[in-house]
C-alpha cells in the first residue's frame, strides 16, 4: 500500500526548503528591526480558546477545526495563532512587563477547508502581535511592517486595503443595520449568504458570488458608520501610513472573518494569486486580552501566508535560490582509503567546510556522476596509490582541472577557494 500525504497538506522537499529558510530569515531580520521577539506556542490548544476568541459562528469554528478528543478533553490543531499568543500573554502574566510586548511567530496552521490553489489544510503563517497599546500609530507601524517584509522578499505588485470596523458598539449597531438592509433582498442572495444574514452578517460583505456582490454594492454601505472616537483613531492610522509612505486604499466593505477585530482591519492582496488573493491580513483586537481573562490591553497584529508569499514571488526566484554549494565530495577507492577518507571528511567539517562522502560503490565514472556538478566545487579521490603518498586527487568541477594535493594541506587548499 502506498501512502499519500493527507489532502490539503504538502511535503516541503529539500529543493524547496532553502526558499522557506530564506523567507523566514528575511522576515526575522525585519521583525528584529521593528523590535519584535519570537514566541513559540503549542500547535494544539483547547478548542474553547478558538470558539471564545474567533467567535462561535465564524466559518473556522463552525466548519474548519481539526479536533482531537482525548478522554474528556477536546483539543484542536490551531487554525491561527493570535488566540494562542493572547492566551500565553495572559497565562504568563506578560502584561506585567512595562511597555508594549511585541511577538512574532512562524509555523503551521490547520483549517479543514476545501483545498485549491493557495488554499491548504496545513499552511504556514509568518505573523506578529503587538500587545499593550491603543495607539493608532502602532496600527500604521503594523501595516508598514507587513509591507516591509513583503518587499524584503522581493515581492511587488501587491495592494494594501484598510478599513475601520469601529468599536464593539459600532460593530453591533452596524450588524443590526446591515441585517435589516440585507433582509430586504434576502431571496436574491446565495444560499450561504441567506444563512450568514442571520448568523454572521459581516461575511455577506466578502461573498465572491457576483449577484451578492452587486446587491451589497447597491446598498451604498460606504457611508460613515463608526463613532467619533473610532473615526479619529482611523484618521490617525491613515496619517501614520502616509508618514511611513505606505500606499493603501480604504475599502469600507473590508470586514475580515474573525470576531475579535475592532477598529483597524487590513488585507494585502496580490494579483498573481487567483481567487485566494490575500497574501496576508490583520488588524486591531482591543477586547481579546480581557476576553481571555487578562487586563484591558489594546493589541494589533497580522499574519502572512507563506505558501502565498511563495506563489507571489513566482518561479524565477525559486530557481535562482535553489540549494547550497557542497565544497568537497570525497570518493574513496577501496576499504583502506575509506578510513582515511572518513578522517579527512571529519577534518573538513571541523574546519567549517561543507563536505560529503560517496558511500556507494560503482565505477569511478558513476561515482563522480553522483557529485552534483552545479553544486559541488571539488571532488577528492583517494585510492591506494594516493594513500601510500598521503595525497589525494583534487578535481575542480567547474574548471575541469585536477591536481595531486597533500592531505595535510587539504583544509588550506579547499578553504582558499
Ligand atoms: P487570516 O486572514 O485568517 O488571519 O490568515 C492570514 C493569512 O493566512 C491569509 O491572508 C492567507 O494568506 C493565509 N491563509 C489563511 N488560510 C489559508 C489556507 N487555508 N491556506 C493557505 N493560506 C491561508 C489570521 O489568521 C489572523 N490570526 C491574522 C492576525 C494576526 N490578525 C491579528 N493578528
């Protein structure tokens, strides 16, 4: 029987993992510049954490959680990390630390969605959360940080869309008002939206169905629907974005699918991505720390989807950055030579020279053929003749030259090039 990776999951093979590492490294460098520090939380959490944070009626909680039942407990493979980080912030009383706590994280998330291009069941986030301030300029900084990471990865052609949902009261009255307006057209909406009107009314605003979109547009929902304080906050967020020189558009229909958001929300889209066009998204969530048992603390963050960053970067960069160079590939000819080769291998590695040994048999030609010509600098061949002289044949793979070198000088010889 041949096993396959579960539907909607993907192996990241060695020829791809270099790209992942480079994306992670670049993101880490930018996070560090912005004074964020890494946090690692468990991949499993109590399922209630997400129903409490994201909302009972959200798509994620209703349909997409991978549940693990163990005795009387129900765990879930985390569908996102914001709730986990707030849980950790409260559990570890990190709110006692003065100032804003700035966390970044990278890792797998799990949602039982219907897989398609750019949509997986196990996907990866690079994200961050800044907890401990209500300042609108922290929102501007968060959006700016997301755009800095995206450009550090060599991605261009993305759009940044921002909106403000207002405070909890604004959200409540908008929900009431919206429901009333949508109910007038109820029969014309798709089946999903008909149930969303009752359960999760904001989701109607990002339905992809053409007819639903047209009705929503005709309702002219753009008009101001947030209170004076929230409007002032949003104006300052925009002023901060202008100050940082971030290009953005305001879209009053941007709502986001998670309940914890208040005030600023944003999404970054890219045209290379097809229907799943969000490279990343985030926003402010000023009530979540309290909701999870902590003190009142403002917070804002975002997450970028790594698979989508890779798609947006395109094939050219993937090719360009493939693989690391092997400095020396050692080919022993015979059992005696093998022992010496193992010692030379150890010596090279101890001196920081990336090396490997041909552990297989065969003709010299086939063994040389195993050294990847594009990624190997030297082949070192040692047989009985060389062994007797304490030497080896060093082949320069790109120059196609060879010379006999003393093994006692091998580190210096290879290290020089
Ligand atoms: P989210 O919009 O659910 O937000 O996810 C963020 C990003 O993750 C999306 O924009 C997309 O790039 C990627 N993504 C989401 N689902 C999938 C999937 N099934 N397959 C591939 N990529 C996916 C959050 O999760 C929030 N926690 C972000 C946040 C942090 N808000 C505040 N702080």
